[in-house]
């Protein structure tokens, strides 16, 4: 009840503001993020586009200056959608959204814009903008009586920087179906974030050599229903596009503190300086010395070039969870992908592997990725990992297509093949029936705007094979409708 009162008070307060706009692109329609990537890959947009969400500032001027007449179908459609949403933002009118969604079952494998978050949910959203302030209040009423303020925030912008408090869906990396370090596979993290408010080239002669660049640093907190309740999360990401077609990024996340754990300033300094510490009362051997907190870090890149006048993109992500010998990162998981455009579709093939050998040893000891001896709930919140949608000890191959149609219609199709927890020793939460599983899933959706409505329908069918029980076939359908006032 308290959360509902807070929402009501906030909405009444924000209603007094005279203008409305969103600071970021895609908070109401994540397909706009794919539109930005399309323009960047075709060479029409010079901006860093591998971190979601992307701020409007900087790219809006480029979008307004582009002419769709000289473009082929895919970038022309992407530009039309972005210009339509940008025009709505620049009108300076406060906007409200009501979203209804329903599903026959929980969506198991969730990409950036694939599926719904709950089997039943009503969301009421109001955006506002006044001077340097912007924000969004979203009240979510989910099936089972659950209520939350996910995807609500308030932000203050000064120059090319902003300070944001709240929770927003995020996706770090160039991949199309998942991210090894931060995705919207689970509910968004409540955090305080300090970020660059543009993702284009800096005018400073000291920084212009970076090309378009973006940086964010965040301090958040995970849920309380875990072995170490209220674990803190430190996050950072930097991306740069130093020359045309090439973008690289580095990411770092650390779990720290929480109920029963040390949260003083000395412990925090040990965390950010990666100091080796002993957590045993009677002292440690050299093998027992560890780092403060639980760290994940790594890099990603994408490179786009033309073949037969079509963009072809190669991308990869490598994220490690532990380190030995100082800063040498071990326990590395990898993701690789390739994408291109055919007619009115962007197609991609992507694979990832989170089966790693613990501490980099040449043995069969696994079951350690996204896991930690202190934070035994792992790198997860609300029962789902913050990284890969397939969780730990998983190999997967995904073939996907994003199709665009006249009038703003969008369709996505995914064919996934995954081996989950092949050794069967420590099941991850993504498993629901047995200790290991092979699954082939076909999923997809179609969405289209109709006046002030954005309607979306999708579903999936999966063949699941087990070693200790009979195979089974699962299917689900979901519907989502959003009305913009």
C-alpha cells in the first residue's frame, strides 16, 4: 500500500510540470534501440550504440538531419520510427502510458525485447521533463498481488552529464539475444547512476580522438530474498567508436556488502582497488587469499563492413568472473555473433558458452560461473541471472531475424538450441524439471502501432529432452497492449 501512495503523490507532483519528454531512447519501445543500431551499421549515424538505454541528446540532431529518400528500406524504416518518436518528444507534452500484458506461462528465455515480464500485469507510466530535470514514474500491478515501481527514475542533467536515481532496464554489449554481464533478463536494479548524457563525439580536443563515446558508473542494491540480503552492486561501463564501423567496450560489476558483510570505507577501497584479502579467522594459505567482493569484468567489440552493399557485423563479448596472480582474469565465458541484412530483415547467428573451468585450471571443475562462496545466491536477483538469459553452465546457439514492414510493423523470430547444465551437478535456476536438459525453442512476436495503441502478440514452442525422464513439449502465447495518452 505504501508504494501505491508514493506513486499517487509522485504522479500528482509530476503533473504540475508543463512539459514532458524521456531522457533515453526506447524506455517504452525497445525496438527503437534496434533502429539506432540499424542506422549506425548502415553508416548514417555516428554514435556509440552498444549500451541500452541510449540518451536522446547528441543523436537527436543527427536523426533530424537525415533524409530517408536516399536510403534503402531497412534504414529508411528505422529513421521513420525514430523521427516519429523524436517529434513526439520535442513537442514538450507530458505523456502517460497504460500497458496491459498477459501470458499463458512464464517466458523462459528473454531477449532485449522478446516476451513479457509477468503472466499478467498492468503498468501505468507518466513521464515528465522540466528544465534540467526529467523522469518517469511506473506503477506495476502484477499477477499474485505483486506491486513495484520498476522502470521509474528521476534524473538531473548538467552539461554532458546526468545523475539518475531509480531503476531502468539495461543491456550491455553488442549481442542481439543476450549479454553475459548485464541484461534485462530479470527485473531492473535499483541504483544511483552517474553517466554521460550523450553518446556522440566530444568537442573537447583532449577527447575527440575517442570518437563517439559513453561512460556510466552506478551503485545499486539487489533484493532481500537471498543468502546475503541487500547485497550492494557496483557497476561501470565505457564504450568508444574510434573509427567508422568499429565499437569496443569494457564492463565491470562487483557484488559487495549486504547483511552480515563488512560495508565500511576500508572494505569499499579494498573492493575498487582489487586488493587481496583473507576472509578466514585463523589466517589463509596462499591459495585461500581472495579478492574483496565478487567481481565480473570483461570487454566486447563489434565491427561492421560492407559486402555486396550490405552491412555485415562481427561481434564478440568475453566476461570473466575471478582472477589469480593479481589481475589475470580467469573463468571466462564467451559470446560470438554475426549479423547482416537481407531484404526487409536483419538476420543474425549468435552463440555463447558459460561452461568454464574454475580458477582457470585444466580440469573438469565447473559449476562456478555466476556463483560465489560468500554470495551463494549467485549473480542473480529475483530468481534470474543479471547476465545471460541461459544462466550458468550453458551452451547455446541462436538464429534470429528482425523484420520491418510498412506502417511501423515489426516482427522477430528466434530459433534457439541450448544445452543446459550438461554435467547435472549444480542446477541453475533456469532449469525447471531436471538437473540437465537439451532444448530447442522457436519463439517470436509481431507488433504494430494503431493510432495511439502499440499492440504486440507472440509466443514460443519448445522441445525439451531429459536424461532421467520423458521428453516434453511446452508452448506459450502472450499479448501486450500499450496506449499512449
